[in-house]
C-alpha cells in the first residue's frame, strides 16, 4: 500500500473555512477519483501560539494509482484548493510505503 500524505499549515483566520471546505468538498473530490481506498484528516496537537497544522493521509493500493492521480487529477484539485486559500497556507506532500497496519485486539 502507498500513503499519500499532505501536510497543511494554515493562517488562523481561515482555519474554520478551510476545515469546512476540506470536509464538504476537497476530500470527497479526491476520493471520487476512485483511486484511493480511504483517507484520514488529522490535526497536529500543538500549543495555542502555533499556526494550525493538519495532515490528510490518503491510502492507495499501488504506485500505478498514484501516478494516475498525479497525471489526471492532482493539478486541477490542487489549483482549486490554491484558489480558495491563496496566500493563507503552506503545504507539502510526501509518499510513503505502508509496511504494517495493525489494529488493537481489545
């Protein structure tokens, strides 16, 4: 499995609007490509003085699916996000190979 991780640091004044946009629009559009198995949106636990930071972790079955996403969908989806929140965020993306996934037995 492949994990596509997007980390986003926001200006505090757009946090609520950004979170609503991600939950109601952007994440669903990414998932609607049919290339991802599931995703998780998380907020970094931090002190109040720091800018809000989130991660979105998308899981794919293969690098082939990732290349398809990048070549057919990523530019338009990222452009829409950038238009909505221009100058109000910094994002970086990483790819990871999932080596183990486990759940609690309790």
